[in-house]
C-alpha cells in the first residue's frame, strides 16, 4: 500500500493501470483530461499503448479493436464526447466487448459549462443508445473509491464481457484527497474467459454465463458483427428468433448477475428510520454530513447505478414516509425512487446544477424537515 | 468427374456461398485479385490476418466471406477499430475493406488521420460511385450530374478524388486501379502485403455498382468492364489529355510509394528511449 | 505448343451475370439454359479456349475455372 495525494481523475488512471489496463484512446475534454494526461505518461512505462484519437468516435472504436486483440482497454471523456461515443458503446454491448468508459460529468446539454460539475448524464449512461441494450454503470464518491472501483469496473467488464460505464463528476474528478494505492499482490484481478475449441463465441445455454472470448489471431476465424448474429457470429438480419434470443440473452447477462454487480452503501437502520436519502456520487458527501447525528434518517448511496436493484431499494424504503433525492441535475435518479415507493410516501428532490455550486448539507437537512 | 476449383475458394467460407452480392457485382472480382495476391505470395492461411470493415455491400466481403478473423464494425468506423487491433497486437496484419461512403464520407476523418499517422494498415476502398447497400444514393465519389435517388435532378456536387487526396498525406503507399485492370490491382495487393509491410497503404478500386450505376446506364456488367478497359488510363497519360477528354477517363496508377517507418516503428522508438 | 484447356463451371455458385461470356476474347463461352438449381443461366464452352483466364479472374462468384489439360 502506498499513500498518495490524488485527484479522482488521477486515481482513475492509477487504478486502471493496476487493474491491467494496457490500452487507452481518447480525445481531450474538460473535466476528464487529466485521466488522459496520466495515461499518456503511465501506459508507455507499463508496456501499454496510448493513442490520442482524432475524435471520440475514433477513441471508442479504437478501444473496441484493442479489446478484441486482447488488451484491457479504456477511454475517458465528458458530456459532449460521451454523446459521440454512444453508437460505439452500443456496438460493444452487441458484440460483448469488455471495455471501461469513464464519463466525468459536467453541466450540459451541449457544451454547457465545461468546468462545472453536474450529474445530468445518469439517464444517458443507461438509455443513451438505440435499441435494447444493457450494461453496467458504477459511480464512486471519492478519489479513494475511484481508485478501488475502477479496478472493480475492469473486473466486471472482463467477467461479464461487457462495457462498463464509470460515472464521476467534476467534484470527484478534480477533488484531491489521500488515496492508498495497492501493491500488485493486494489486488484481485479477473480476466475474460478464453476460448475452448467447441464453445460458440456469441451464445451460451445459461445467459448469465457469458461466452468465451478469444484474442484475434488465435485461429478461431472469429466473426464479430454489430448486426444481429447467431451464436457463431453469422449475421442474421431477418429472423425474429435470432434477434429476440440475442437481445434477451444480452439483457439477462446483466440483470441475471445483479447480485454480483449491485453495490451500495447504507447508513442508518432501515427498521427504525422514518426518512431516507437516496444519492450517488459527490452529492452523497453533503448528504452524509447532513445526516450526522440524525438517527431517524436512512442514507442509501448507490454505487452501482445500473442494473439497479429495485427490489432491494423498495425493501429499504418500505418503512419511511419521506425520501430526499439530492442531485446535481434537474432530477433523474428521483424517477427510480418514485418507481419503488408506495403512493403516500413523499419524495423530494434537491436539485441544483451549474456554476460549480454544490448541494450544501444544510439544503438537504432542510428538505428532510418537511 | 473431379471438378477444378477457383483459387479464391480456399480463402473463403464456403458454407455461406454464393455471396449475397447482386449477380455481376464487382466486389467478387476484387476478392479474386486479393486472393490471387495471397496465393502468389505463398500465403495460404489467413489466421494471422484480421479484416476489419464497416457497413455497406463492400464491407460484407470479409464478413462473412473471408476465412479469417473479421470485425464487421459500425458504418465508418473500420479504421479506428483496425487501429486498435494493430496497436494492441502488432503481430497481426490488419486489412480494412470498405466502401467509398464508409471510408470517405462518414469515416472520412479517420481515413485522413490514419494516413497522417502512417498507421500500419492496409486499406482497400471499393469506389462503386454510390451507396450500394442503401439503394444507390449519391456518395462523395458520385460524378457531377449523375441521377440517383437523392440527386433526382442530377448531382450538383463535385466528386472527391480519394486516392489523390490520400496521396497528399504521409501515407506509405497510395494507388488506384479500375477493377478492369486486374493484374495491376493484384500486383498492388502483392506489393502492400509482401513488400511494403508497414505504414499506411491505401488502394482505391474503381468498380461501379452493377445494380445502381451500370444497370441505370442500361449496360451489362460485362459491357461496362470492357468499357473500363478503355476509360481507365495511367495518370501521366491522363494529365496530358485536354480538359474535356479528362472527364471521360479515370486516372489510375501508383500515386505514392515509400517504405518509411510507420506509426508502430515510431512508437517503439519512443518506448526504447524511455527504457534508456 | 498446342496447349488445351479445361473450363469448369460450378453451377451452384454461378449467378448468370454473363461477364465471362462477354469478356472472353475468343467468344468461346455462351450463356446456356437456366440451371434449375439456382434459376440462373450458366456459361458453356462452345469455342476454342486459349487459356487467357480472363473469365476466371472476372467471375465475381468464383464459379468458373480454367486449367491446362495435361
Ligand atoms: C450511422 C449510420 N448511418 C447510416 C447508415 C445506413 N447505411 C448503411 S450502408 C450505407 C452506405 C454504404 O455505402 P458504401 O460505404 O459506399 O458501401 P457500398 O454499399 O456502396 O459498398 C449507409 C448510408 C448506417 N448503417 N449507419
Ligand atoms: S448493390 Fe451494387 S455494390 Fe451492392 S451488391 Fe449489388 S451490385 Fe454490388
Ligand atoms: S462470370 Fe461467373 S457468375 Fe457470371 S455468368 Fe460467368 S460463371 Fe456465372
Ligand atoms: S480462359 Fe479466356 S479464352 Fe478461355 S474461356 Fe476463359 S476467357 Fe475465354
Ligand atoms: Mg459505395
């Protein structure tokens, strides 16, 4: 363990390197650029490859190619760049390509406020692409967690053969704190399952078990396509059965593994609490301060934002009469809460965005007083 | 009676033949020239070759017809995916095959930058003058005046000379051949697969779409092929033609040929410097 | 001197596009009746083949092969 003083962006870069990431492609954009700067420095030293892409369309597609050639790969970006990457992320879902994409959120839409924190990309991480597609979204609340969780993001992407979106915001990306960096022996790393001769590369009997993935050049004559394909990779752009089977399996691969990927933190006693806060990312830090000394408030911090364990959230919130949802946006996570609570329970959003203004603990406290 | 087999078939996935291409589609001729180049180089197995394509008829050549690893990517994104593959495993030979729309329109920026980087890729662009797959709309290569579904009154725009554009970059090799110039085309493939094995190597194949260009001219693909044998001429000869004659001919040839270090050589040098 | 050639057609691959018969410098190939297996006409050698291989190179469907008779 090594004690360092890092911003969230720097912590992501060190974590990625420690997770075995050996390929990075990106295009500069605030407030994520420091990740790119760090990777440009660290990767050549680690024997990996860094390339500055001509745009984010190139970046996401370069990491797709590198992943198929066998390297753990990552790209980091922010709002506008994340929008440009959406088609490629959908391709990665369809082709079951393990990747990690970091989105350090800034205020949008469009160019918005490039240097100011926001949390308005939440819905985009889940639904930003066309078609039926599911992936995993993780969100840390501090530089230390950014370091630990990015390693987990790579592990999930490898074990489920899926892209993972790593959602931060400018406060975490630029905020500096003490971070303990692990030594190689202290980290549990997961690698994608390699191929055996007989298994199809795009199908499995149990949808929760992803098919194996060879490296290109190993003689499997791999057929990778973003078009609808059967379990051997052959395109089938006409039959109902092939398409329905494929998208159902890809959905089940994510939702069927919810127990493995759903992470959250709870502060307080769900049996005794009358009120609750549901939050993710940097706003949880203000929320934690707000609940200090209050023993009737339950704080639920979502670390995994997708797939979301609605049943668990429903259970945790079953005894409260008020839920406060602080967000650095006009309100997106609040829809998840509204979905799981009974009518009669009040849900209040604390919403602020722009100007780099945080949500203060006092504002959350005030909302709890309703 | 034991039948003899076409040399191309050993490089193809037989179980998916015949191809989905229209009868008389020139894509199959480009495949023959490519496979003949492999055969003449003594390369019979393509397991160390990775083919990357985008979306379009020509992008179906590797996926699924070539018996090798292939990545059939998004429309326009073959070059960045190929770049990722090559950089992640330099042992692999990476070949991009795509259409004029795919590589020069929606993917045009990637083409320029891969050429600028002298990225270690072979890129084969089949210029069929239109968007074949989506029923023959105008492409950036469509001649001025041509009628297509999106240019019903004739194309008002000037076409792009893709090979010559790329010849003005840092690429190691740039050539254009008409599909009728079969032996030149095959020899160009041999050159970039067997001789100049690094840097960006770009070959444009002028091969009008049988269904949406040739049939619209009321010609058969055989007639058009014979016509191309006269309209396609070396660019030195073309440059000496009077202006009104030039538009009737296609200038072909090798526009650029070098064997300077590619992106990977330069990257390796940087790594070596780090280690010192 | 006096080489002769075999011209084999794979009727299942041929799509009857006629390129081979139009390109043959000897006009040695004609399009024959429709192959019931595919619905396309297949070429048939009716003249003298000089082994130039143009039909083989330009067949988009790898359906025609020219080999020297031994
Ligand atoms: C982002 C996107 N836009 C549009 C399309 C529709 N589309 C599919 S193929 C194609 C054009 C293909 O033309 P070209 O690359 O020249 O290939 P060809 O079919 O002519 O060989 C288009 C516009 C698409 N698949 N994706
Ligand atoms: S539409 Fe044109 S390019 Fe596409 S298969 Fe048919 S002839 Fe070939
Ligand atoms: S060129 Fe090939 S596909 Fe066309 S008619 Fe001749 S044999 Fe058949
Ligand atoms: S090899 Fe030449 S001469 Fe013989 S059939 Fe083919 S095109 Fe005609
Ligand atoms: Mg085209």
